[in-house]
C-alpha cells in the first residue's frame, strides 16, 4: 500500500471549480483496480486549502493512475486554479492491521 497526500492551495475565486473537478477525478479514480481509496478534503479554517488522500495498492498503481485520461484532464483543468504549485508526500503503511470504517 502507498498513500499519497497531495496538498493544494487554490485561488480564492476558483475554490468551487477546483472542488468540482477534483470530485470528478476522485469518482473516476476509485474505479481504478489499483486504487483503494481517494478522498478530497477541504480545510475547515481555510477553504482555499485542499488535501487529496490517495491510497494505492502498489507503487505501480500510483504510476498507472498518472496515465489515466481522468487524471490528465484533472491536472490540466486545475493547473491555473492553483495559488502555488501543489506538492505531495508519499507514505507507507506502518500498522498493516489498520482498517477503514467507512
């Protein structure tokens, strides 16, 4: 399992558009065989701040996701919406018995 947190700061006038484009990307992403979870989170205290929480079944699934049409569409659609370049951090699962209660 590989978890990726993508931190995005969006221009204030682009928040709704970013959220909609990201939700559409997430809807398509969870249909990928290699994707276990894909969440779009918005900060409560600053609605221009988002975190995408992406959980992949393997490192190869991370690469496969970036080759999909829906990822490419999202990337190109939201590029000009960002107040600064997005950044990400990859994590490995430490507690393998962890389960999601959703």
